[in-house]
């Protein structure tokens, strides 16, 4: 298993299975560029691991503004418990977007070894689906 743990940059991708029209997602930057004004269903799902940590979050941004958060937390009141958490979290929202807007997800965590998992099996998903015009 490998993972992504960079809190300073948007989550990047190695492939895009469905992308119509092409060029909507920049795999290297992790950014989805809106082509038409509308209300979009935005989702980000990831298999997350908070090893020796307390919180792991997936944050959704539009044009560098935080618009949504998915979070998994551990109860840290018991100091004798090993604080490892593995979970699948989904952030799912409807949001009004304009052509040219950029949407991306970033990782945010407390702990020393937290990450989102990646392997040959799909474990990280982003969708930006236009559901209606403005």
C-alpha cells in the first residue's frame, strides 16, 4: 500500500477513468476546472488512515476557499489505547459553480503518520457532476 500525506498541496491523481469532455481534471495538480455554470454535485471519497494520530480530514476547496469538510476523529481521553484509525470517508455536496472555477481536495490531519491510502484497488474518488443550470 502507498499513500498520500502532503497537507500543502491538493490531492493529485494517477488516472481519470471518466472525463467528458477531456481536460477537465489536471491529474498533476488535482484540480477540476468547471466548463459550464451550474449546480454541481461534488464528492470526494478516500480510504484514510490516522496512524498515531487523532483526526484526519478531507477538505474541499473552490477557488482556494474551503467549502466542505469530511472528518474522522478518535477519542484521545484514554491514554492507554493505541491511536490508529482506518476509515472510508465521503464528502458529498451540491454547490453552485461558474465556468473557470477550480475545485480540489486537500488532506488535513493531526498526528505523525496520517495519510489517504492508494493501491492497485481504487481507494480515492473525486466527482464533479453538473446536475442543473443556474
